[in-house]
């Protein structure tokens, strides 16, 4: 699976949009981009995923560049409870083959701190 | 939404004893579950892939005889840490996939194991 690069940490003011970038320049055609977050001492929480089109759900929006080499997770109105580690993960699709088994490989993520 | 339940949330055991951790998919059937381990201030590391009705697949460097995985039904996978030592103290997290191969994984809330 392609590796990802994320900033180590970011700050955001409460009520403002939080834009978390992720580089995945070696992504291949059938690999999806997944975003998860982990609040301290809890299991990761799924946020959103996409292949090439932009996606939006009740939690966030995912913007994927046309060349798919980078993406941005947008939390439109950040709250204090959004403070967490955010992980951007690229995972092979159905035809990836090999021994991936659909597993997710976590990097170090971005520590997002939302402050009042 | 999909719920993955892990039990216990915390366990303290003495060195040399064994500990069993349960992972249940509450409202869906999971043919594949994944077990992760997370040390303080580190990211999640995949330990093994648990397949219903067959042997688990372990990641490189994970001792299969020490971390026994049983996935006897479509809603339950167990991880047994045998002959636990203080260095096995960690945060153990399971996850399961809902739906097709490209569907996101959903995670349990983790088990904090402390070996004294």
C-alpha cells in the first residue's frame, strides 16, 4: 500500500474549519484514501474515505486532487471534541491482490488541537 | 452504525499468566477481523488478521504461539496473550470490516493490558 505523509501537528480555533493535508504521491489507481481519528485512549474512529471523487458526510469532507497524489480532510466547524490524532491511510482496492487482506497500515498521523 | 465491542476494557495480570481479550461485531457479521497493538505515544501496529474458520495470519515479528487468535464465529474473535510479561503491557485494539473489501474498518474501544 502507498505511504502517506502528514504534518506532525496542527492547531485550529474552535468554530473554524480545520483543513488537514495528506500527501500520497505513490498512490496507485485502485487504492482508496481513508481517514480515521483517535481520541486519547480510545479505538480509532472512521471518518470518511474516497477513491477519486470528493466525498462529504455528516462528519467531514474529503477533497482529493485530480492527480490523486494528495488529499485534504475538512472539518467544517471544529469543536474542542475534535481534538485527536488524525490518520490518513491509503489502502489497496479489491484487485490489489497480494496479502493485503484489506488491512489498514497506520502512520504517525496529525495531532490536531482545537483551542477555544 | 456498525459497532465493534471489545472486552475487557482494562485488565491487570501477573507475569506468567494468560489473558483473553474478546472482540465482537454486534450488529453485523465479520469474516475478517484485525488485531492491533499500540504502545504509548506510538501509532497502531497490526499484529494479525483473523479469519473466521481458518488460521490467523500474523505480521512479521509477531509470535503466533504467544498471541493466540481464535475466530470461531462470524461475530467473535479472541486474542489470548499467553505467558504475559511486562513488555506485553500495551493497548490492544480489534477491528472488523463491514461489507465489501473496500468498506471501512470499524474499531473496538481497545483493551489496556498491564502486566505486573
